[in-house]
């Protein structure tokens, strides 16, 4: 019984984290600020260079830049993995025009992002 309660508690906490990542503007802002602080203003630069990007594109860029997997992103966005792959592909094409590329391998790879 104790392990069942503990398991339910963990599930509840994980769901709360997912909900914050998915829906909380403060959490998104904190992620953007963290990426900017640790990666030479990458989010601010992308926003300035691509004012036409939707907030959903910026959110996707942040998730990818932070190293979340497509599976994790599909959970955060409540979308199928194919949708995430397609959106990622379109985002890559948009930002490639000005020499940006999405990092591979998460946050450690951002050191090599151009600009």
C-alpha cells in the first residue's frame, strides 16, 4: 500500500511538471531566460532575427535547444511525434535562412550555434 501511494505521488508530481512546461507562461519565460543566460542570448537573437515566428515556434525552439527529445516534446505539446517532427523540420528550414541551426544533443551543443 505504501509503494502504491508513493507511485501515485510520483505520477502526480510528474504530471504537474508536464503541465507547467506545457501551459505556464512563467515556466516558458524562465526557460527562455536560462537559454539566453547560458547560450549568449540565443532566444532573444532568434526572436529578433525572426519576428514572424509564432510563440509556438519559439516554444519548440526552446524545447529543442534545451535538449528535450521528440517524445518529450510531443507530451509537452500534446501532439503526436509526427507532428513534432514536421514542425521541427519547418522550423529548421526557417532559421537556416540566416545561418542558424538547431543544436544536436541538447544544451552542450548550443556552444556551436552560429551568431
